């Protein structure tokens, strides 16, 4: 715990005003950074002793702006320090620099975030859809993407729905 | 017509495979989602030079059921049911991770008896998961008897789970605040019977495999990785411990009372398939030690928190208490609300670090639930491990990484 706090303090010193905020919630420390500073922050923390990127995920706050929150969880296996980093992105063309040059295991997590939320990671070594089929349109975990049940076809709207329903028609 | 089809295929693969494949020097083989040795619906695009793997591109998503999105549409307690189905061999482990996340978020207490039961059942689940791993790993290497023997042991464990919750696998036995119902009578005898019979059974498996020259030939030196490479690529759990790093979240960041137990964290030094086998065999023994200690130390007391804002009252109270009826009604229709905020709780699953990132927004349904699943992270290491090996070795490597596709795809 204390190691996460000291690392946070060192990070704040290193990045100064690019660390927008930091808070502790339920004994877990999170730092909120500017999107441009994520690579510098990860490099700094990696050199410190945060050797494992334990989670990289995103959260959609639609319809609030800034819409997307990318969450990184960095962990140190030597000192048992868990530090969370949050970055907020706008809904229009969200993008953030990829960190897979620093933490190679970020690649698949970034692919999942791209697939599910549509967030671009310039600088990534390999950004393709990972879970959905490669030609899928849309980003499923966005809040405005429907949960996806089948439309109920009554007699009055049967033909209407039948036209747009996707199934083998011929 | 055939050429046009071939061109389209090669275009898609241009970034993924080497130039040799596009020139036609090496062969691209699809180890399809339906395959007896891929441990589920895993599709691999193999670039083969003869029988040697030049590169291997995993294609996942065939078991994606939208668990994370579905959980956003259910209340916290009802969403728990979906966690069993992610890593379907570690049901109680997934339940535990999610329950710990909820309890941390809403600051709910868990009585000591419930914590001890959780540890006991989680360790039994770990043993059950390693038994499946052992059986399927041996089966992949054509040692069929081991497969049948491990399933025999697993039946005993599934009977124990059925005794507690009514379900063999998808138990949903751990609930926020404790466990669903108290342990049934006959539980202690059943677990003691298992504790008595299991050490000999592990001996039996070891006699069949550990010093078997055929097994050693197929697994020593196959899929070697160093600890620094493993940490870089995000490999955790027995895969990481086989490289020499004694990192286990139950020791470094104990949860649910694990600090009270006396157990060791087995490691090995070479980081190859054989070492991953050795580590998991020893882990089964250590899990059995924990189960033994938990059974002896089991305290009496309540099995679930009595905070009625989060835990429904027992049915017997509904007859005479109006507050109980109101709590029951509110909890089963609307569900309890969690404050605004996010927590991340990592636990040690049989495959590695399982983390739950839970975001509450003041309402009764989670805003966002994300599971950092170990199999998803471990599978990322497969291309690195498989380079230069034969296809037969690839099968051994996949099974030694122990991927569970429900965990990978969610």
C-alpha cells in the first residue's frame, strides 16, 4: 500500500501538472492523467518496479462527456503495489497512444478495448478485432449499442421486421 | 475462381504471417475452432515449414457470450450467476472474485465461518481444475488412462459441490456477504473422505507420468520461457511459477483469510512444459493441505452477513417481521445499490491472476464489470512459445498453458 502511495508521489513529481488528479477509494490508489502522458507515465513506472500490467480496460460514460475512461492497473510483483491509472477521452474519435512497446502484454488488452469500444491505439504493433469477427460493424460494449435481443414480430409489423432481419433469405 | 479465393485469403493474412508464406514457401494451416486438442474453440492459423511452426496466430472469440455487457443489465446479485460460466472449471473461484469486488465496493462484512468455507471450496475447485488440466494434458499426449483416473477423482469433488449447492458445476454458492446456505450435514465426512483418498491418487498419476521417458521426451525443453519474458507477456499463475518466480497472490496479497493457512508455493526452474506439470502436481498437494487445515479450523457462527440492506433475510423471518418482508421485497425486485466508484480486486485462480474491475454508479446494476481473465492474458504468450516447435509440441504447449476458452472469450 505504502509503495503505491510513494510511487504516486514520485509520478506526480515527475509529470507535474500532467497528473490531473489522484484519489484513494476503498484502499486503492488511482491517478488521473492527461491522455498524452500515458507513455511517459508507464515508462517511469516500469523503471520503478511496476513489472506487470495487470489490467487494461475501458468504461463508457455515455451520455456524459468525457465519454471514455481507459483504466490501467499496474502491479509490482516485488512490493505488492497496485496502482490504477485513469485517462479520460472524448467520444469523438477517441484515441490514446499504445503502451505495448513498454508492456508487451498490453497488445491483446488494447485489441479488446478497440474491438469493444472503438478506441484507437496509434503506435500499436497489431490492432485488429480480437473477439468479434474481423468484419463486424459496431463496438458492442458501448452504452448505445443494444444488448441485442430479437425483435418480436407481430402480424402488423411482420413484413417490416422481416426486411431488415438478418437470416438466410434465399 | 479458386485463385480469386486464394488471393483474398492471403490479403487478410499479409500482416500476420511472414513473407515466406505469401511466396508459397511455407504452408498456412488452419487448426480450426473445432479440434480435439485445442482445449475448446480456439482457432490457430499456423504457418508451417514442413512440420515446424514458423508462426502461430490465435483467433479467439468463438465462445464470446457477452457476459460483461449482460452483467450491466442485471442487478449485482443476479449477475453473479454469470460469473460461474466464464472460467467454467473454476466456478467458485470466479464467484469469489466477483463477491470480493462487491463486498469491497459496498463495504460489506463477511463472517469468519463464511470466509473459511470460501477458502475450503475454492481450494477444492482448484484441485478439480488441475485434475481436468492433468487429464486433458495427458490425453493430448495420448496417455488416456490418466484422463479416466482424474475424472474419477473429480466425481467425488462434484458430489461435494452438489451437496452444498445443488449444482455440480455452476454452483453460484458464494454470495455477497458470505455463502448461500450453511454447509449441509455430511459435508465434513465427505471432505474428509476425499482428503484421505487423494494423496494416493496423486501418487498414482505421478507414477504414470513424472518419470515416464515418453512423457519426459515430449515435454522437457518444449515451450521454454524465462521469468522476465513471462512477466513481460503477462503470463501468471503456475505458468509463471514454473519459470522460477514464486509469485502467488494468495501469499503476497492474501484475501478471504488466506493468511491464516500454512502452505507453500511450488516453483520450478526451467519454464518448460515439464516444469509446468511439476508445479501443478505440487499445487494439488498444497491445496489439499489448505483444505485439511480449513476443515479442522472451521469456526461456528453465521454463514452470511446480517446486514439486511444487502443480504436477504431467511425465509423463516418473513412470517413475523415486517422489516424482513420489506428488505426481501426491495432486495429481490430492485436489488441493493452500490456507491459511485470503482474497485479492482485480483485473486489467484488455477490459471493465474483473475481480476474483477467493478464500477458502481449509485444504482442497483453495475455500470461496468470487466474481468481480467488469466487465460486471455496467458494465451498471448502462445505465439512466442510455439515458434520453432513441431505441431505435436504445439499441442503439448497449448495444454500446458491451460487455457479455458470461456475465460478467454467471456
